């Protein structure tokens, strides 16, 4: 029996003795159901699956792993697109989706206290009657969990105006990798002490597992106006985006789709977007009525000045939903026009949009694949869909290569390897393109402070784990001449 | 020669050999000029003063301290009110105020790159012609430095709408306590990896020294409207604040002054506030014209409904400045009506305002002192000024006691020991009232990751330094029954 299998047996025995009998899954077929998240082409079956329903159970699982030096990975609904919840073959997968009560809603205090397995959209459904909602809205919001949103610092179409998940989490209860429980954050603005909460949100499961989240609720805006604008091409649409943002208007959302994405959406949901459009923008403005009216007029004007040949303003909620239907269906819709696809996630400065889109087209042509673009144009967060047919020999490799080349293209323009899908398993290899070794090592000082043995979601985020021990002195004290390390010289967006 | 004096001599010798001759001050009289910051009643003369002018000099000073195990403290203009820049008697004080160039301003990218010694207001002065400004506006903004703002995560009257310094720093170059240089943060939204930048901002000098800051610029709002409202008492003014915020209006600023603060301001600058007012509100709204107009009408209405007997809307910039003059002079003005005073800084939920103000009056009466209130009402950040006469035996102690009791009062109402002045030397003792030992220990894991020997601004923030070494296991692996630690159950604001 190998070391790992001995530890697995010991952990399993301990879990069985402390957890409810139906909470520990060892049957290979049932375990195999958890072998991936939304990044379907990475698959690993975990050694043991724990279905956790409360904090005590999460803590018991982590403590069992800690005692026997076994890795653990937390998973919510498994909708993540970077393989952040990819299991470890010799580890425990802790499934949080059954740990899902909304514990408290306080409209007056604009907050809700929720379990990590609560579905994102359920919070808004619960609070909307009181005039409040939870702002982060990843496309998967009907199914993804708050715990996953916290781990990945999830975004969504409306994060341009309202910020990512980090801006909406007031405090967290956490089980740390050494099996302790802590509360991170307070509800006071600018609370004293270090912002440990801020470092935890977006740490992709490498600093522990959140077991409770106090989230901020926003007031439902007084007015929402949405319009669809058709353009001849993405250059014109991109120029309109720059003009709107440059005028100081911050739309709630400003989304772009190119011709191929429109074609896919039409095939799937018959969204009836402007005929002949080479690109469309979906622009949403929200806030007090007077503000929205004036911004709507200005945004429409900017679109017309940059070549919009058709603008449709939604007259009511039904028309608004019709406009959004095309955008929201786009990812799934791509299946109608291509047997296989890779969803990429990169960031570029808004001003580089036209050039990056042109070069991306060239990369696709060179690789013999097609690329459809659906993206959060306001903050330059691209989601290129690289289309291919796995049945055609070589196409999968060509698509993978094109997808990687797109990330390099984003970095070349001062961008980022990920906008909102996270690093996970998929992009750890790209981290050294964006950060120096010293930068990565600095981040991992925090990892070592919380997870010195590296059992919390190992292999994610960092390409090379740091050996935790004494803080290394990489230079002698008299060596005053080191040049500073810098992050990639990215532009502001 | 003691250990410390031996180290001091060695560090001094090394500093003299590596830094310009006028950069190292050892003369006792000149050193004594740096014996305190804005918290005047804590005074310690540093062993050595270094006047740093660039990153190499900061790094050289830190490396000298590291080599000989001597503490260092960074200081900007010394305007901090919590003793965060209080020197160490056996340590080096690194004065950053001569390291003060604005290196780059990019209006299109909405950012500026500045040295840590740049004065807060200079950024806005430089960028205003292009239509941009730097939002954080502590009262000391004409003199305080960006490095100090970063260390203390400084706020100001307009942080209600625009957030504290942390929301306006995109990246930092830092010299860490082990003498290395790192870049924290990127300019991409939701960048991958841990948010080390977020943990650094507000760490009050305990994680190293920032040597360059890339800050975010905001567009100058299209319209600004300011009005002054006079009320019979603070209860009525507090109710108006709650009504305005409760209606979903987020003013750029909403400030309250009570009768004693108004009296002081009148004595100092003849601000001509409404006669007979027991409280005034200064309300400022900014944004697009249409939005501001509609919010102005609504805010005015809420004030009238809650008893405002006089409302003056500033017709132009000159009238706006006249309204602000009283508010901005209030702290200094208190000197006109009292020989001595303590500025307190606490946070309470907005809804607790009336009760807390009443109980505070009682505390003052019991202690035989007076308390004037000037504060950021929108986010419940109180700045009680405890007035006393040091010449009257016992009054200083009574004032100190009342000031401490006010902090307990804030905590009792679910608030915080500091809103924006920081913990520093002054409030480290209060930290255990707000955080459990485990919470404080969790924060100090990060301290240990960056400053394992505790030489970076020791004695600040944390009441008891953590011994850094192996991560302690505070419980056996089989002890699954620990209850979670929690932060004080503070309300949202």
C-alpha cells in the first residue's frame, strides 16, 4: 500500500466515524461524477467525496486531511471555467452545495448572511420584494454558489458599474487549512487591522474554505433602460464604447457580440438582432430616473455618431429580456454552429479593442479555426469562443494553440490572463507571463501563512508551489543594487 | 554599551557610508523635532533620522536596520492622529516627505504615478485642468502625504460616496521589512493571484514602506450642489441623515456639527451658520446635472420633513466654500473655546446616532468635560472633540477617561474603534475589544509572512506582537468541537 493510499484509508475511516453515513462517498462510479467542473477537458476523480452540510462537517473533513497530510478541494455547483474545483486524485473533494440556507436578511442594514452553498440568484430572489438585490451576476448565476463566487471573485455583466464579488462581501467565516475557524472582515467601513478578507476573496480555495458569508445588498435601481445598437463591424462598436466611457458615463453593463456570436445566438434563440450587423452592443443604464434619462440620450448619441445603423430601446421588461436573451444564450448557442469550442477569458485596455480583435481574427485564420466574440466591452474583458471540430484531426490542438495565442495577445497589449474566470488549473502556467518569480513568491508568503503544508487546493493558481519555511533571504544585506521587480506594465482599463 | 546602542552605532555608520551626508540626522535637537505626529501627547525621540529622497535610500535604510535588528518607522508629513508615525527610541525614523515627485499623469488612463512624499492635494491640483481629481480627501489634505494615506487607508468627507484610499490605489512599489523590493497590485480589474495590495493598504507601516503609488483619478463631476441645513438638535439632523440615505441617495458628503462645534467655528471663522441651530448638516451632491438636481430636491425635502428650519443652497463656488469653511475649520477652531482637546474617532451604525449622542453628552457631564461633535454622518464616523483645560488638576485624566468611554460606547452599539484615523500607538490597546485573540493572531500571520522579526513599525496596531515561527497548532487534530471565533457583531452602516 502506497503512502497516499494508506492516508486515504485513514482519512476515510475517520470521516466515516465523524460524519453522517450518507456524507462520505467512496464508490468509484459516484466519485467519478465529480471529476470536473465547467472546464470539461480536465478530469480527475477524487479519492473521497464529502457532502458537507454545515461548518462542523467542513471542519471535520479539513482536520482529517490535515492530520494525514492529504489534499482537499472545495466545490460548489462546479460551474467554474478555469478548473479551480478540479479534484485531486489522492485527496478529498468537499462538496458544499448541500450547505445552503439563507440565514438572515436585513433590508434595513442592507445585508444578508448566507451559507456557502446558496445559489447566487436566490439572494436577489429573496430580497427583491424588499427592494434590494445582490449585484455580482456571473452568467451562471442561476446555478453557481456564493462560496464559488467568493473563491473566484466572480464578476458578470454588471460588474463594470458595481464591482466584483470582493466589493460585495462584508465578512466571512472560514475554516483554514490547519482546521481552525476564523472570521475575516467586519461590517464597519475601513475597519482596523489587515484586510485579510480582501486577500481571501479570489484566492481560489488556496487559503481555506468559506463556511458563511455576509454579503452586501444594493437597492434595486429606480430606473433601468436597455438598448441594443447594431454596427457594421466591431471597430465601430468599439469606438462607441470608448466614446461612452470616455464621456464619464458608467453604464450598468455594456456588452459586445461580433457577427459569429450573433449568428450563433440567432440560430439558438431567434433573438432577432439587427439584420446585417457585424457587431451589436447591449447597453444598460440604471439609477435615478433623471440620471438614466440623460445618460440614455447621451449614450444613444455616441452610438449614432460612431455608426450605429439601428438602435432599439426596450420599452418594457419584456423587451429588455428579449435584448438580453441573445447575449445570455451566446455561450451555449455556439454549440449550434460548432461541435466543440473553448471559452477563453482575457483582459485588454478598452482602447486596444479594435487592434486586438483584428489580430485575433488573423490568429484564427492562421490556425484554421473560427473565433466568436462575446464580451464585457466596458472593462475590456474578452470572452473569445474558439470553435473547432474534435472529429477533424488536428483541430483540437489548433484550437488550444489559438486560445493560448489569444492570451499572449492580451498580455502583449498590457492586459491580463483572466478577467473573471480565475486561474485555477487552466492558467497557472500563464502566471509567470504576467508576474515575475519574485511577485509570485510574495503572494505565496500569504499562502504559507495560512497553508504551510500546501494541502488546500494544491496545484491551482501558482505554477510552482513555494516551499514554506524560513523567509528566504535572496540577497545579502550589503547588496543594495537590486532593481525592483515589477508586474507586467498593464494599462488601466 | 548596551546591545541597542551598539546596533544604533553600527546602523548609523552604515547609513553615513551609503547615504548623502545631509540625509542622516543624529544631532539630538534636530532628532527631537520628529518626536511625534499629530497625536501630540505621545512623544519619543528616534535614535536616528533618515531623510529619504528615493527608493534606493529607503531600501538602504531598511537593509541597515534588518542587518542589525533595529526597528524602523516611516513618516510622511506627520499629520496622523493615532500615533502611527511615533518613532522608536532605539530605531530609525525614515522621513519620506522629501521623496515627492509626481512621476506621470495619464488622463486618458485615469491614473497618476506618484512618489510617497507627494502631498495629497497636489495630485488634484495637477490633474484638475484635464478634468480629473484624486478622491480621498482627509482634512489634512493640504499637507498630508500619499504614503501616509496608503499606510492609514485614509478617508475624508467624500469617502461616503467614493470610498477610502484603498479604492483609489492601483499598484504600489514597496520595500519590505527584509529589505527587498516588490510591486503589489496590477492595473487590470480583478487581477489574478492574491490581493496583497489590499492587505498592504491600511497596514499602518507594519508590512513595509511604499516607495511609489499608482493612483486612480476620477473625472471631475459635471455638477456639484452643496447646501447647509439648520436643525433644532442633533436628533432631528440625525433623522434627516437616515431619511436621505434610506431613500437611496448617496451624497458626495453629509457632515454634521453640533452646537458646541458650531460655536467654535463661529468664534474662529465667523461662518455665519443659521442662528440658534442645535445642529447643522452640510450636504454635498455631485454627478451628472440631471441626477444632482433631482437628488438635491429630494434631500432638501427630507431635511424639511425632519425639522430643518433653514436651508441655504450654495449659488456658486464662493458660497460653497463659505459653507465648508465652518466645517473644515472646526477641529482647529475648538482651540478658541477650550485650551486643550482630544480628537476621538469612532464608528457607529447611522441608526444609533441619536442614542449615542445622548449617551455621549451624559458621559461628558459625568466626567466634568465638554464634548463637541463634528462628523461624517453618512457613514456614522464620529469625531467627538473632548474639551478640557490641562491647567485644571484632574481634567486631563477626566478627558482621557471620557474619550476611552466614548470608544466603548461605539463598540457597545456594534461600531468600530476607528473610522479613519487608524489604530497606531493610540488604540492598539482597544483592538482586543473589537477582535478576539484568534482574530488578531490570524491578521498577524500576514505580519509574520512579511516581517518575521517585527522591525517594521513595532508596537503599532497590535497590542501583543505574535511570535513568528512555526504556525501554532492551538488544538489537537481530534478536537473538532471548537466554537468559531467571531469579530464583534457590528452592524452595517
